C-alpha cells in the first residue's frame, strides 16, 4: 500500500475524439521533425482533415450509442449530451476552417524573420511554407474539445492553455501585414496570460472555499460551507473574468478587434467560430454545474454583462471601416446575444432544456455563418493582400455578383433576417429568455439587433448600390475556399428554412443537461 | 312563397358547370401567358371560349328545366376552399342561370363585335384576354355558393374593369378613369368585406345555404348592419348614389367594354347581390330594404337628369345606365314582388343597352371616334342598320308599348307603386325624363342637319359588327313580353328568390301605366322640338344653372373632391410632414446619436495593450464589487 499510487481508470473509448485529435497533432510534430520539407504539406493536409473527420465520426457514433450519465476519467472530464453536441460543432467548424487554411498564401514563410528583412525575402523566394500551422491547429482544436468537457477547474485551465497557446502563435503567422499580425499575437498573448491569471486565481480561491476543484463538489459546497463568502465571491468573479475574456464579453472585449484584424483570416475564422463555441460550452458548464446554486446572485451580474456586451458590440461596429474589425465587433454583439441565453438558464428544468438547446442551435448557426463570412473576406484581394477597407468593397455586386450575394446572405444571417439561420438562432434564444422572465434583456437584444442590422445592411448597400472603383480589388476563389463558402451557404439557408432537424438534435442533446 | 332548399347535385352537365368559369379563364390564361405568339388567333380563341361557355350555360339551363321547380336550386361541391371556414361550390339555380345566360350570351355577342371594333388595335389579343378574364370573374361572382367565392369574383370583376377602362393607358384620361373606378369601387368592396366578416361572426358560415338554414338568430341590429354594408358594396359595383361617380368616367374604355361591363353585366352585380341576399338580409319592410329603395329612386332620377345634359353620346348612355340600374335596385328593395321585375329588367336592359352601346360604338367607328353628338346629325341615311337597331333599343328603353322595356319597366313601376306611392310616382317621373333624354340622343345623332367635322366620312360598319346589333335588337323587341306575360319569369325565378302569394297580373291600362306613357310621349315631343326640328348648335350653349348642374354630374365629383379628395390630400401632406420632421427626425436623431456615441467610444480602443489590460482589471474590479453587492443583498 505504502508509496503505491493507484492507477487511474480512464475511459479511453469515451475520450477517443480528443485522443484522435491530439494524436494527430503529435504525429504532425513528428512530421515536422523528420519528414523532408517538400513532403510535409502533402502529409499534413490529409492527416489533419482525416483526424478531424475521424473524431467527428467517433463523436456521432458515441452520441448514437450511449451518452454517459457520470463524469469520466476519474471525474476530470464530463462527456454528456451538450458536450458531444459541442464537440460535433467544433469539429465540423474546425474542418471547414482547415479547408480555408489549406488554400495557399495566408501564412508567412518564416515567422522568425524581421518583417521586411533580407532573411524574410530569402525565405519567400525559396518558397518556404509554415507547415507547423497544421499541428498547431490540431492542438488548439484538442484544447477546444477539452475546454467545454472539463469537469474540474484544473482540467479546464489546462484545456484553456492548450487551446490558447497555439492560437497565440497562429495569430502571428500572417503572410501580409506582418507587423499588424505580430502585434495581434503579442496583444493576444499578453492579455490572454493576464486573463488566465485571473482564472487561476479564481480557481485557487474557490478551492479555498470548497476544498475541491471539482465542479460538482463546488456546487454541493455552496449550500454547506458558511462564513467563507468573501472567498466565494472573489473566486467566482475572477473565474468569470477568465471565461468572459475568452468569449469577448464587455468589458473584456478590447482584444477582439485587434486580434481578429491582425490574424491570418482563416485563423480568425477558427477563433471566431471554434473558440467561441468552446468558451460558451465551458462558461455554461461552470455556471450551471458549479454555480447553479448561486444563480440568484450571478443572474443580475450576467444581465449587466450581456447588456453591455450587446450595446458595445453593436454601437462600436457602426463606425468601423475595416471589414474584419466590423466582423469582430459583430462577434462581440453575438456573444452578448448568447449571454441572454445563459441568463435564461434557471430553476425550472423545462426552461433549462429550451434555453440550452437554443444556445446550442445558435452556436451552430453563428459558427457556420461566421466561417463563411471570413472565407469571403479572404477572396477579395488587392495587390497588398486582402482588401479590408470597406470602401474597397464598393460595387462588388456589379463586378462579382455571386460573391456579393453570398456575403450579403451571411450579413443578413448575422442580422437575423428570416429565412436565414440567424433568425431561428436569435428567435430560439430570445424566446427561451422571455419564458424565463428576462423580457427586458430581450428588448435590449432586439434593439441592439436593429442597430447591428444597420451596419450589415450598409455593407450590402455599398456592394450593390455604389459604383465600383476603377482599380477595385480582384476576387480569387481557390477550391477549398469555394467549398467552405458553399458549405456555409448551405448551412445558413437550410438552418434558416428547415431548422427542425438541428433544433431537434440540439433539444435531444440538451435533454440530458450537463452531468454533475 | 319562400325560396326552395338548396340541394347537393352531381352528374350531368350541372356537375361540370365549373366549365362555365374554367373555359374563359383558360382563354385568358393562354392569351396572357402565351404573349405575342397568340396574337394571330387571340381574338378567335377569346370568342371561342366565350361561346363555348354560353353553350355549356344553355345545356345547364336545359338540364335545370328538367327538374321539378322545387328542386331547381342545386349546389355543386368543388373542393375545400378555406379549410375550416368554407367549401367552394357552385350554386346553380334559376337566378344564377339567368345571369349565366345573360353574361355568356351578350358577352359572346360583344366578343364577336370586338373582332371588328378592335381590328386595328395592336393590343387586340390583350383586349380579348381581359374580356375573357372579366367573363370568368363575373361567372364566378354569380355562381359561387358562398360569400367568399362571390367576393373573389367581385374583386376579379373589379380588376378586369380596371384593366379594360385603362386599356388605352397611353391616354392620361383613361389611366385616371381606371384609377378612379378602382378607388371608388374599393369603398364599396370594403363594405362588402366587412359585411362578410359580420356574416361569418353572426352565422359561423359564409355559404348561402348555411346562412339560409342557420339556426342562429342574430339581433335585428346585426342584420340591418349586414344589409346596409352589403348595400354599400352593391352601390360601388352598380354605380348607385353615393358611389356613382366612376361610371361616367369609365366610358374612357373601348366601347365594347362600356357595352359589356358598364351596361350589360358588371354593374348589375349589385342587383344580384341584393337579390341573392334578399331573403336573408333585405326582408320586406326592413330598414335595409327601405334604404335600397331610396338609393334606387335617388339614382334613377340622378342618372336621368345627368343624361339630359350630356353631349358625349357614351356619357349620355352611361347616365341612362345609372338610371336603369336605379330602377332595378328599387324593384329589388321592394321584396319578392319586385325581384322578378328587377332581374327581368336587368336582362332586357342587358340586351337593349348593349344594343345601343354597340350602336354608339358603330357610330363612333364611322365618325373617327368622335363622341360629341353635336357633331353628328342625319346619320340615319348613311348607317341604316345601325340606325334601325339603335331605334329599337331606344324604343325599348323608353318603354314603347309591346317592346321589352315596356313590360319590365312597367312591372317595376307597378310593384313600386303598390309598395309606396311616392316611390312609384318618382319612378314614373324618371320614365318621363328617360323619354326626353333618350329621344334627344337619337334626334341629335340620327336626325336633323349634318354637323360633321370636315374629315368625317361615315359609313356602315362591317357585318361582324352589325350582326350582333341585329341579334341584340331582336332580344330588345321580344324578350320583355316573353318574360313578363303570364308571369313566366316570376314563376321560373320563384324557387331562388321566392314570390308574393298573389301573382300580379299585367294591366295594360293602369293609371300609372297611362301616366308613364303620357310623360314619355311628352318628353319625346319636347326633345323633338328642341333637337329634332330645331337647329342644334355645334358648340354647347351655356344653358341655365340647371343644365350646368346636370352637366357637372350633379356636382358629384365636386362633392367627392371637397369631402374626400382635398381633405385626403391635406392628410397626406400632413402625414408626409410629420414623417419627415417627426419620425424621420427622431430616427435620424437616434442614428446620429448612436453614430456619435460610437465615434466617441472607439477612442477607448487605443491600440495600447496596457489600456486593454487596465480595462480588464477595472472590469474585474467592478465584477468583484458587483458580486459583493448582489451577494449581500
């Protein structure tokens, strides 16, 4: 007995999707180390896509056979209905984002070279490519999978870092506008580390309060531990900062426009879709499993955060002249709409299921549309790279009607116009919130949507009702991007016209709620 | 005698009576969708579908005659129209079949006539498509076995009328007239729509059979309201006071349109509506029925007075149409004693008015589309067939003994006299004025000196135009006597609308009849001295204030403009002002406010990572503080 450590029981089968992704990431590292440069790309692309697709198939298979009712891996990971749904969503979004990454020309040849130096010039002429992108993406996706499924705060912190660290790097790898890209990476890293510290400090304080980092145990401690409220309140607030930072809720949103703008656009797409989904999954789990008993106190605070987030996102987006920054603010506003759904979680089981399923549907709908929108951004190019300034998009409807129509569709979906996926997403969330008694919040949400509709429609007007400039940008659509756009259009339209299957799926997934 | 029960029917020609509507509708669809490819045979197809529909109508009529009179109300179920509200079916009974035969019969003749009249119009195919559309809609109106189906037909008729009045849309006057007709009709249609809503609320059904047999007993007030709203609808479509103003302008349409729609069929829809709803909503002596008679008498006098002063041949005829429909309304308001006369007059009027309108078209065709009668004169010698047929129509309308109008109008006057002597004598007065203005029209056109424009070379119209005139004039001679003598039509119609216990008998020498004849003769004589024997000035003299009153349509338009149009325009201007200054100001103000806020807020986004970190720190501090505040509440 003495000195022996009992071997943990790990349900490898249940963890298989994560294991496949992480395994592929490690193989990717080995490829980087041993395969000759000319082969790497050819190995990475199929490997990455196959890993993501395989993980997705396993997830589906798991969801169809048995959904565990207890946490797995000694209580560190909880694989339940919502987690599986979120996994499926993240894997599909990551898959389409990788299709975007596949298309050449987004990443720098040599990231370590000083921008504009002779060294960089040489790497360019040699045709060097940063194939490390692929294993980095796989690690980030692995982190995204673990983040919403983590059942204790330490596992969640590890997941947060596994997800974030590769993304910090990926942000700095843009081929064009190197300085902006490196600035974005440094900012993201500094602020991310700052917020991680908050998360960790909150974890420590909660451990001090509850004597455990296990979410369920913290939840049960809420009713039994007395006289430690200071620890609890500060701990919960700190934890909240870390999570709200990741979803870009105000007042922790400042990084989002700068990072979204500077990053290579395919990475922006991955962050705007996958990271957001993962962060919301984690946020829901923490506030539902661990802090469910404290709901009466966090609900008003979440109200304030949701209102501030929607208003800041919608209002600041109006004066943006850069398409990527505009989409970043749009993403902030959508984070606010999603927070309405978080507020709608309440005491009654029925409300919880409908609010949770509404959130899950919203995440799918928004994720697809946002990847599609960023995919379109990659196709409109000037001599110096992508044409970000809105004035360059003037008259695009006359030059490339199809591209403009597709982008308009995505913008209308963001605005929540009926017959697009965005309408049902918003509708489901708002309806759940009204049922839960959060009507004033819904009113703010609708007003913000109206403000947001202005800048979406403004872009449409610009594209279709302005004359194109003589030296307007050209539109280049590589095969992968084409497929991504088609998939996003399909998802946006099908979820907008015939949403019931996915709504049912989300409902079934939400039925089991989060396991404790 | 009460109307008979409506029974379900299947089989035979009646079973496929939907063909009546489907045939012209198909014609319209082919001509409208086929485009220029159908230009070559468009007019022939249009005529063929109308005639085919007439043939089906005759067969349906014959089958109907085969049944016992008490079983002559038959409904043919078609499909579930509005699930849970009403099924769609066709009601074939003596009333609807009378209309079917009139619409398809006279309609076919006018189709044929139009081949010649529109021969040189580049859009002849479109014209026939609209005519077919009109026939289909009108047939739906009279055949539907429920109010909603009737309403669909009602609106379809309104649409076809709009399209045809504005057929020469390159003329601003035609476009305006079409718009006016549409808008004025909208007022009436609104009344009909609300009436149908009320019927549904009160009876929980909209089918005629359902309402008739409904056990519901709505309050008298509800019934009166429904009756008055239905009357409003009828006034719109039938150009009765106060919604009469559109009919005179509607003469901007091609003349066959004036003949078919604005004389023979569409304008009779109001009479149909009142008669069809009579047993339910206009029982004898009810407020609604009294309102119908008052509207009828007022319109018959107003139309006649307008007719005395018009120099435009079509407008004089339009005034006459108003007046004659006023007679029908009067009879319809009288109740079961009047229905048969109302519908009989409607049918004979359909013949002689179509005859005269087409005759007028023939004259215009000959006179380079001149419509001013002061520039006609002496045309009887150059256009003998047109003259002869027109003369028969004229004699019929003024009630010349033994012609159609004599029997039917006399029936109306007699039944009105029995109902209320004042109404009866006013109707007699109307007949006298009719004698004057119709004689004036005939004398100015066909008699007296030639006052033609220099380039006018009148000639008789081609056979395709004269044959319909001849057929119509034969009807104008004999139809009235055939229908009225021996109460033939009243007996036939009785299962559909009921009839009085004592059948009226025809008195050739009643007091009212003799006075009517005397007044008509006096009117005709006056017209002869003023317009036949005397010189007619080519430019209209100023005339007394009474003449001006009549020329200006009794100031109906002025009244509408003062009461509705100008206040409406002011309201529009006010709304625009309020929209620009108030609402737009508010909206733009909010937008500017948000934009300004956005511009100020974005300065917070400095780009310095230290500021961002500070904002996170401050945010965290606020969050912690908030938690303490909320937690300790």
